C-alpha cells in the first residue's frame, strides 16, 4: 500500500496536538485541507483514526497504534536531519544516549564531563532507562547508542557490545541491621530478612534471579523500586537489605547511614558496556563520544 507521505505527516501533527487548527498552523496549511487529508488517509487505510468533538480530536484505538509507529519514524527523521545539518565537524551536533543509572554514575558522568569540556557546543540528550528499555530505544532509532550495566552475556545482532568497565555490587542494610555486619552470612541467611530490589523488568533483577538460582534459591524481594536512587534511601530507612553498586554506597557507608554486610558467596562481576546498532550510522559528534568511551574498554 503506497500511502502519500504527506498524509502521515498530517496525521502526526493532528495526533500530536489533538487539534485540527493547531495541526494546520504547524504545517502552514488550512484546517479544511487538514480535514481533507485525514479523510483521504482513513479511506486509504480502511479504518477510522480520529474522532472529533467540541474539546478537540481523540485518537481511536487504530489511531493510537498508528501514532506509536509514526511518532518514532518522525523522531528518527528529525534526528537524521539534525545530524546532517550539524555534522560539519566534532565541534557541532547532538548525541542521543540511553543510560542505566549504574552506568551513568559508574562511568558515563566522568566521560561526559571531559567530553563537554572539549566540545562545549555539542548537545547531549540522555534517556535514563533500564538496560532493556535502552535497547528498545536503540532498536527503534531513538538513541545513537546505549551505555548500560549488564551481566557478561552476548547480544544478538544487530546489537554490538563493547565492555567498558567491570564493577561489583555489595550488600548493605540500614543501621537497624548493624549486627549483621559482624560476620559473613550465607545467601540462605538472607531469607530471614526483608530484601529490596530493582523492578523485575531490569537487568539487575534478572542478574540476581540467576545468582540465587545457581545456589538453589529463589530471588523474591519484599520491595521493588524503579531506580537505584530509590533503593538506597529505602535501605537507609530500615525497610530491608539491598544489593547496590559499591560506588553508590560510599557516602552512606562513610556517614554511617548503612552498613556493609559480607557474604560467603562471591557475587559475580557486572559490566558497564556500550551497545550499538550495527545498522545505524553515527553522526560525527556521536562517533567522537563513542571513541572517548571506548578508551575505557576492557
């Protein structure tokens, strides 16, 4: 089906603004013309995409599904145009990055600080994502590359992985669990205490599920949070024990807000890695930052 590209462009603005007049203004067109194009698109696709009321435009179920694809396509085109118009050299451009918290605090912030000092005119846009959502954004072309913390495992094409920096988590608890710091515990001992973890759709949760399973145990935390920044305060307030990257806990350990609890079992190493889509071509700005990151490769 060869639908006119301008029809999709018109639909994008109508769906974005939920208003035919605003869509017409954004396209430097007229409302009757926008209405005509929408009717033509619905006829071509054989379904209703919008409904109109006094309050504006509402997308139908089919319209919502179409907009999810159209919005990604237009964002991808916008990024491509920006890369082409601003790719005169490494002094210009914009880099789109997906980053997990562990990767952001464990490596990326330091690299970005140096990068910004050398190339202050290059804009940086960061999505704070779980590793899984960062890979989804990479696959759909919303970011140039992802910098995430992941277990040591291969990725399927078209993704390419470059390991940058190893790190290990530590087990910490609030001051009410101070007596647990006196001697190493077995993993089975932790079943007697509440546990706090990142959510089930994160690489960290999968990592600890596998670690527990290797020792014949089930990882079933009492509390799940969206980010590590939420996990540590909950540990500090005595809601349970939690595994966090050691760098996250340094200040809290020094201040005595948490205690480190040693395990007899050795926690496997995790790695901060750069993930790229081999089908994509990076802008000059993105290539420059990539080279700077790869200087840390293992």
